[in-house]
C-alpha cells in the first residue's frame, strides 16, 4: 500500500492522460451534430438509454420499469441494469430536465465516465504496485486503448462505459483483509460491491466468478495457516450481499425478480451468492490440495443426483446460458451482430491490433510471472494472485464485445510488468526504453485511432434518418399521434414494424411504438420482423401485421439471409406459423417486394410476383447525391385493408393493373399487378392506393388502368373510403 502524497508532476501527468482520453472520445463530435441542431447518436443503444432517461426524468424519483412503446404490443420491462440511466436522469434534473439537457448530458456521459475510469485505474494500479510511474502507464493504456475508445465514444451512449469500472471495483477486493481479516468498514464495502456491480452491468455475474476464485484461493491458504477468520469474513460478505439483493428482489422496483435469470437482477443472484458462501466453507477449509480435490470431486459426483431437482436444473441452465452467450453460440440474432464475433474474424490487424493492441499479448507473461513470484513469496502477496487470476480469467474473452473491458487487465498487466522491471533496471537508458515500450506497442494500431477520431454515421444514415427529410422526423410529424408517450403503462393505438436496429429510434425520435427492439429474443418482435420480411406468403405477412396491430412499416434493402435465419428460428420455436418460410434466396419475399419493388408486381422466372396488396408507400427519403435517386433506401408503408376491384374479362385471360404515382422524392412510381381470370372469366385485385387524395407524401397521378388480353382498356377510380373500409368496386 502506498500512502505517499502525489507530486505535482504526477498530478499533471495524470491530468494530461485524462485530457487525452477525453479528446480521443470526443474528437468526432462535429460529425454528430444534427442538421436541425442538437446531437445525433450512433446505433440503437443510445436511443434506448435516452428513452429510459427521459422517462426517469418524468417519473423521478420513481423508477420507470415498463415501456409500452417498446416491443409493442406486449411492452418491455427492464432488460439491462438500471443504475446508469437512473443516475443520468438525476443529473439531467439538476440541470433542468429538458429533452435538450438529456441529449447533451447523454452525449458527453461516455467521455466523462471514461475519465473517471482512467483516474480510478491510476489509483488502483498505484495502490497495487506501489509505483506511481506504473500507475500513470496503466491510466495511459486505458486512455489510449482503441477497444475502450470505440465503446466509449461520445455518440455511443451506453452503460458499457461502466463495465470497466465493474472490473476495477471487484479487483479492489485485493486491498481488503490485508491484516488477516476484514474490518467492519471493509466488510460493508465488500458487501455493497455485489449489488452495486449487478445494478451497473448484468454481465457482472461472470466476474463475480473470477472474484470468487480469487477469494477461495486466498481464504483457503489463510485457513491452511490456521487463520479461518479471513475465510469466514469472505463468507459473511457473500451472505450479506445475497441478503441485500434479496431485499431488492422483494421490493422489485424494476419488476425483474419474477424471472429466475442470469441476465436480470433476480433471485438467481441471491442463490448464486449463497452458493458461493457454502462453497467457500466447504472447499476453503480443506487444509490441503489433496482434501480439496476429494471434496471437489465429491461435489461433481453429487451433480447428476442434484440435477433431478427442477430448481437445480434451472440454476444450471441459467449458468450455461451465460457461458454460451460469452463463449459463442449458433444463435441467429447474435450472429447478426458484429460485436458478438471474435477478434480474429476481423483479421489480425483490425481485430486484434486495432482493438486490444499488441499490449494484449503482455497478459500471458504477466500471469505466468506473477504466479511464479506469488509462489516464491510464500503465497502471501494478494496483488500477485489478483494479477494471475484476473489476467488468466479475462485473457480468453476474445470477442469484440469485450474489447472495452479488456483495457483493464491489459492496463494492470502492463503496469505490473513495468513495476517489476523498474525495480530491477536502475540505469537511466533501460528505464527510458521501458517507459517508451507501451507507446511503441500502440503504434501498429494507428488505424484504430484514425477510425475513432474521424468516426461518423454513414452518408445514407445522415441523410435518411436525420434532418427535415429524415424518416423518423417525417413519421413523428405525419402519422397519427399515439397516446401515453411519457407515461407508457397502457397500450398505445398502433405499432410500427421495422428492422430491429430501428426500434429505439422509432420510440425515441419518432415517438411511436415499435414492435421490434435491439434486445433480440429477450423481447417481443425479433421473430415477427424476421417472419414478415422473410415470408413470400401474403397471408402470413398479413397475419403478423394484424396480430401486432401494425399500421406502418419501415423497409430498407437489407441482406435477406439474417431475416431468413430469424424466421427459421421463429418457426422452430413455435412463434411463427409453419408455412412462414419461403425461398432461401429471398425471391418473392416481403423484403424484396417492399424494399426493392415498392409493393408492385414484378417478373420472376418466366412468371411474375403479384403485388403486396395491403401496403402503400407513403414516404421515402432522398438518397445522398453519390447514391443516385433510382431507389430510396428508407421507405415507409402504411398498412391498409385495401379496396377490391372486381371484374370480368373472359376465362383464362391475363389481366394487368397499373396506376402512376409521384413519391415524396419526386420519383415516378408505377404500381402494377397481374392476374389470370378464372373459369367464369372473373378477376380480383386488392389495391392499397386511393385515386382521389394524397396518401402521406405520395400523390396519385391518374386512375387505375385495367388491361385485358380479351377486352378494352378500362379506367377505375378508387376513393380513400373504399381503401380504408375494404370495399369492393365492380368494373
């Protein structure tokens, strides 16, 4: 422990490192200023948080726990840990609580909290290694970590920024019980760490396991020396934490405790902590490696019998679900998210060097060397054990998702190796070389820094989603307003179906309910959008739209394969009808019909695909100049009953229907459909467009034209009333 006061030089160095970290995370801010003023953000996650922060401001000090605008019509409870949003709601209220204040605080929350993480890393490294230079190095590594920067950029508002702080809090257990037992003050701090970290990040449970391993080893060694007080104190900490979380579950402010889940604050965490306390007493009091192994294998032998009990199976299932999420899975939703892929999938230079840098490779030697030093020192140095356990535990987390938290073990490993070498190399030149090593190892990742400093939304996103022509602004101003927006406890009038990445933008920017969210199978809507876009059957699409009370659709020309995989999962799980799936290549799918062909019929394989019938284009965004205006990227369709045009034209004849319209982008749209008359010479067309009024920003230019191979051309006018009521018009 180092109680030496910080020198002015050290303080200035730390401030410089903090300013560097702040700059690297805010340098791109100009790229996220909205055309209409204020800030825009990147990805759906910031908008989910902004939505909860706004609701928190309106209901403060109560905690918003349900949002009927998300996962419509079922609504969404508390999916992620709530502390982050609640704190930002409180800060927003201090500065007035307006929507503008919320967005400004949200935009700079990540950089400010990153500076706090950098400073905390310095303090913990200094206390761990007793070397202020090593502590400055640790702070610098976090400040300059491309992976951490990428996750904490200003436009990426997310509770992920708290995740490295979770690691630091749990690592700080290293400083507890240095005198052989925990003081009352230390015990209270340790107990509070568990509920605090799970309220910061639901993934904290994994790192509780690392902490448990560390405390088990440390407590078992103390017990073997005849000091059981330390082990008993650790046991009381786990039981005390379990009691606090049990109180939270009883109060259930976020309505999550009913689910016994690894991912949500629930009774699962109470059981897990109590189980850890029992294991500490059973395994930690072994006294020797031989007895420890006997007891461990005894527990393994009991496992098959224990699994006969449903409660034990549920507990084990939740643990395995957490491990599978971390280690990799063949889940169709997770596979569609780039950050759930491994570093190496993105190549060595981008995936590894561009995220965790060459410093990541210092973790294994730090683990080996610290473990060796720990053994040679008589197993008494808790810091050496902590470096070995945390380094070994976190090194295998090789997904992009964990590149942000990886900055902490990389920083601590680098700092420990630095301090180890510093006390052995007394000459000036070796120390200069040592101090230069970390910046040199960061140089190969320069592309990552350039990418973060110049980070921006794509041109199609800037033009299509924001500003006066942005799709969400248009929806907010031109669709019927829905109820309960700021008190979303009751069900609004209708929902909008869109790809899941647009869900949060719909209920924050457009202020309309969204069927989909960014929470995959944890919430309603994922399989619905997959099934709707993947099916080639109009009846299935209509059923999905009807069951979810969909009034509008947002279609974009996405890749088809992810939708097909989601639909296949939905069918397999019984969420979607068995007949949902169509062609594997997407031919005739609703995605192709709407995003590419505007709902009109089009030729396919010597025949044609009929029109989508119930979906009319009411708005499309202009494309950036370099993309051309042939086909818009964002298209809004209204779901309508559609009028039926009935007529006769001789048996077996081909009948064509066409209507010209002018879209919001000025494009000429020719709505067409095709049919073959039956044996009685009858034909039916269900049409979505009225000929007498503008529909959204789409303007009809003429009546419907009917052509028949056995008859003359006919004109048909269809009023809006017929479209809205599903009336039949005979011609």
